[in-house]
């Protein structure tokens, strides 16, 4: 009997070791976006209950909101839990995860891309699966995405075991795939497109009187998010970003979503209606048809930050010992990107020392 137990223990240990090795190999081989991976992991290192807010969403979050600008100007700590093509409909799973450490934070959900979920393209699912930390909610969210759009069971294998898809990727691996190290700057963006001058965009006219029907998938996803936030009494704000890209149906569906949210008692900040107040110039403040550059981002961040302070009572925490990492990070960040800002008269520049080279 003892010998039998020893064999069982050895088999179990061998299986566990093999599984751990597989997980590590998958993490290395799986296709990742360095800034997304680090942004989504580092938020878990922030001290417990230290964040004023957590901003969820896709690239239309990290292109529009700049945490370091909000900190340097207003002293509010708003971290982005965002990644490229992040599906809005899994927001409640992400909130459920991070609320374990940030229970009192306001959760800001960017729903600009909520209207693109009739079906998932392969890369969108992998961008979440491969960049998000290994948690139980990660797999709940993954299952939810696949079930919501009826992905056949035989096509789900590569999402649970990405080595199936990426086993040959070793030929194109980069340094980050092994080191997992990348400068994060409290989730603030610094990628090259974001720092570019704008291409000229035409002014946009939105139709706020059109309320098309949502698909069944959209209705289900929106209802699940609302139910979770109500049941868990989550402080939540829904945000919509202004984009030069005109997709009539998508833009009009945002009217419908905003109406449903407001009818259910949720706060909605529709920035499509506040372009002139923000100071957005479509010919200067975007690097493509979806995303603001650093110049537009500073303006949007400044506007949202004032809104948060006025409506949620966030206080200025600059100079406080427990937030010294934010002060230090902001100083490093603006040394890195300030050369891209001096062409404009931004409020944030009044808190910074102009580089001698200028």
C-alpha cells in the first residue's frame, strides 16, 4: 500500500511539474504586446486601496487618457487597466479581479468599442488571453467571450492552450518574450504613434437623435455588466470617446447604449458631445482615425480629470509620502516625452521645468 501511495504521489508531482513547465513555455511563446502585458500586470502591485479610479478599455482608453498628466496637473491616481482591442463586455470580470485590492476605487468603463461584438476576430481574443495575468476570472472572461459569440468547442483549444497556435513563434521572439520587463510609467503611453504629429482629419458631426436597436449579444453583454455593478454596488462611470472615424451605425448605437445606462441610473460621460469644451481639433489632435496623439490626449485627460474631481471629490495627493512613486514616475515620464509637448500651451507644462535644449 505504501509503495502504491508513493507511485501516486510521484505521478501527481510529475503531472504538476509538467503543467507548470507548459504554462511557462506558453507564456514565453504566446504573442504579447509589451506595453499591454506590463500595464495589466503592474496594476496588481499598486498598494491596497490606493487608486482613485481604474480606467478600463481598449486602445481608445490608453490613447485618450494619460495617468501622468492627470497626476502632474491634478494629483489624482487613475490607473489604466487597458489593452489593445480589450472587449468591453468582460469589464465586470476585470473589475471583480482588481476590486480585491482596490475596493473603493471608481471604475471607469470606456464603451466606445462595445458595439463590435457580433463576432470576435482571433487576434482580439489572444490579445486579452496572452497579456492578462493568470487569474480565475481570466478564464471566466475567456469562456464568456467564446460562449457569447458561439465559438465552436473545437476552435477554443488554442485560447486555452495558445502553444497550439504559437508553438513555432520562437523564430520571431523578442527580448520582452523572455525578460517580461518594460517601462510602464503607471500605465501612461509612450509608443511612437502616440507621440507623432497629427494627420489632418475632417470635423465630425454626430447624429444624437438616432437610436438603433442593439443586437441580442449587445443587450446580453450590457445587461450583465449593469447587473454586476448594481449587485456589487460598484462605483462606475461609463465613458464614450470622440473619434474622427465615421461609422454611422456604430456611432448611433452609442446613443442607444447611453440611453439604456442612464435609464438604469448609471453615470455616463459622452465626450462626443463635449468636443468644443475639451478643445479638440480634429486636424491636430489625432494620429489616426481612432486615436488621439499626445496633444489630444492631454486635452481629454485634463477635461476628464476636472470632471472626476468635481463629481467624485478626488483630492490632490501630490507630495504625500505614500504616493511618492507617482511623483517620481511623473518626473521620469515627462523628461521622456516633454519634447513632444512644448509646441502647445498646456496646463500641465506649468508644473514642469522646460528642457534646456528647447
